[in-house]
C-alpha cells in the first residue's frame, strides 16, 4: 500500500511539473510576442531616403519592398535603421549607374533596389539588392593594396570572395574624394560591426554589370535564443545554435598546420581551427584532464566562411536568456553577451561573426579561404 501511495504521489508531481512547464512556455511566448514588431516600421522610412537621394543625384530609382510584415525583436529593428540606410545610400551612390551609362548597358533608365525580408527557420534574412554595375573583385583587390589593407603577397593568394569582402575592412574606400551622400564609401565595416552586435552576419554576392546583393541574417529575438553549451579548459561557454553548422569528433592526429595555423580537412575542404582555450588565455582548473586522444570541433559560420572551434566537451542544447555584458568585458573580442545556467552560474556567449573573421583572416594569403563544411 505504501508503494501505491508513493507511485500516486510521483504521478501527481510529474503532472504538476508538466503543467508548470506549459505555463512557463506560454509566459515566455507572451513576453516574446510583446517584443515583436514588423520590420516595415523602418522599411517605410527608406522610401523617403530613396526619393531624396534620387533628386540629389539626378537618378531615377525604384525601391521595391517585400516582406514588410516580417516580425523581429523590437530592439533589433531599432538598431537596423542606420545600417540599412547606409546600405541604401551606397546602392544609389556607388551601385546604380547614371541614366546614360545604363542606356549603354542596355538597362532601363530607372535603377531598381529590392529590399526583402523573410523568415528562414529561426532566423530572419534581410536582402538589399540593386541592378547596378556590380563590383569588380580585381579592382577591389588593387584598392586594398593602395589603401595599405593588404600586401602584394596577400593579394596574390586572394580569392574573388576574399577580395570582395575587403569592403568590410576598416578604412576601405572606393572613392578618392568624399561626397555628401555616402562619404568616400567608408562605413561598411561599421555596418558589419553593428550587425554582429545583433548576433547577425552579413554576406555579399556581386556580378559585374548585373548588380550586388547584400544578405543580412539575424536572430528573430535577442531575448531568448537556443544555444549549444560547450566546455573548454574547464570553462563553459554558449554558442548561438543558429550559427552552428555541425559538430564533429576528431582524432588529434587529424589536425594539421598551414604556416603555423591549425587546420582540419572536413570532406575535402580545409577549415581553420580556433582553440577557445588559446584565444581567451584560459587556464584549466587543477585536476582538469580532457581526453588526450580526441577533440570536438564545432563548425560555425555563414555563407562561404566556416571556422572550426576546438572544444573539450559538448554539454548539450539549452534555451538561454541573453544579458548585456558589464563594462569590464564589453569590448572583449569574440564575446557577444552573457547568460545564467542555473545556480547563479554566469556563462559567456560567443560572438560567432567575430570568431569567423578571426579564423578566415588567419588563413588569408595562404590560398585557403575557410570555405565548405560538413564531414
């Protein structure tokens, strides 16, 4: 009889736990819903910007908008206004040709900019695309040399994608003289930095004579995200799950080096490796003994760029509430925020965009671009 009572009590407890979990989930969703607003709030402002700049530059521009009802975290929408405005300015000033140049190229006199937003899984993608002249990667590479951003040796081993991504380098400019619309073209580095602060990434695709497309990928909300919890040198970190392509286990003997940079070959593609323990100067606590024969590699990235993060353990997936960083670590490269994993244990959230940049930069000039993924 005592056993029946205990079993009944256990069933009641399980029912109460399930009911509490359901109510917490509803509360969590309610909080998120309050924070969600349509991105059209800032899209509407961009119509005015396009009209104004069209008059200033004597260019006929059509702005085509789709997906204005796509919802995002209010905090993200508020921070997107300036980056999108800068990108639209660049499209009009640098991308869209003058009417006579468009006529010679067989294009309609009116330039076109498409601004799209759509949800893709648990992410939102925003695209800014123009039908202008596109970007010549060889010219960008030469400008990189002239601006002192890359050396001749680095330029020789640079792929078209790496050359195009020079537009995101601090101080890069395509103009010799500033103008009132978009300066010297400087500012895409700031756009990329601001997007990274929102746990997002930006990618560009361009074709000479046909135009350029910038794609921004962002989390739907900054409040609660899914994260992969990992351990390195006895320290716990979280990685935004939407930036994780896959996790693999490898033998330590599979790790090679190129010019002193650790790499690993994954299904025929070479990935740069970053060890979190070295990157952050972590000291393992006394008695900490990771497996000496194998490592875990968490492949992260977006578009063409992938990097492998070497960690000791994969601790599982968890929904986490993101908190802002304190002043002491606000500007630490590679750290995007913090969260608590129970028992008042604060864990840092990795800035994947910054880590991918670091890994790709390490291999720049060696003919390896951090492309490809999968094992």
